[in-house]
C-alpha cells in the first residue's frame, strides 16, 4: 500500500530516468527520503500506515519545494512488534548500514541537501548514526524531520489527544492515516483491551522490547490508550502542521 500521489508523482526518483536525474541535479541538489515501517498499529489497520503517512508528507514537501524524492524505504526497526502477523523489520545495525549506503551513494552522485522524513518510533537511533556518518561528506548537508520533535505538532497532539510522550505516537498517526486513507483505517476494530500503566510500558522498553511480551501487554497492538475514536479531522490538522514543519526543515538545509 502506498499514498496514491506518491507512486504517480514525476518527482519520484523511481519515475525518473538516469538522464533526467542528471539534468535535475544541474539546478537542484535536494532530495527527500521517506523512511517508513511495516508494523501493526492496531489489529485491523494497514501495516503500512506509517509508510503511507511518511509518503504523504514527502509529497506535500516536494510539491511546495520542487525537490525530488526517493521511493520509500519501507522497513525499519519493527522487530519489537513482530508477534503480530505481517510485521516486517530489521535489526538496528542492518538499518544503520542500509541508510548509510543509500545516503552516501546519493551524495556521491551529486545530491547535496538530503532530508529524511521519519514518523516511526524505532528508527531514530539507526537514522541518527547514519546521518552522523555521512554528514559533511563532499559538502553535503543531511538531516531528519521527525514530527515528535516539532514543537507545533507536539502542542497540537497535546491539545487533541491529552498526552505527549516519547515513543510511538499511535493515535495521532492513525488519525493522520484515516485522513489520508479514509475507511481503510477501521474505527470499530480498534478496541484497546486493558492497557498497562506507563511504568510497565517503560519497563518493557528498558528490558529489551520483547515481541511476545509486547503482545501480552498490548493485545490491541496499540501503545496509547484509546479514549476516543480515530478522528480524520484531528489527523488533517496534525498532518498540516507536520507538512509545514517538514517544509521548513528542508528550507533550513539551504
């Protein structure tokens, strides 16, 4: 599953020929890199929800800026959620090396301003280290945009959902996916079951994020308590702020 406008966009590297990219690099050396995941956000929502949101943000930034974007890297550090069927992930070191190789190769080819758009929880450590490895090579400026680090998005999430915490932002992401995908995010099937307290969640993280333990603690595959339905209007508001933040992050690269 992909955000519909993502695959069809002429700014998608996958739709460009090598000659077209070379010609583009003569006038614009920016590249957007969406980093997604394949993991459960609820038992009945698309496993690619995080990737779809990331792709949609990337398309919005590309439309506003004219920058090219790479096809989504759709696998992340999702192994803690692998007790839920269909989840696919890689170890941190694997993601680190893959991102380093990809970004370094694009820099070698002539891209000089690269922004990785990431809305997932588990990819932070690998992405940060990959950017540190490549930063400054051939004069390149590389950075990441994360919505949980965006103060405007955090304030919006706090106001709409009554909580802001480190970790996976389940309900805000599902609301964004509902805004983008409509009925493919099933509202009636998100029953939360009994959610453990925050200290239990922190202990699960601290003790290694065991997948089977996660399923026992969170049988709904949601870390956030479901105190309200998935609201596409809330998703539209938070998505708009995240898109604005990502555009500004790209502009800061020069």
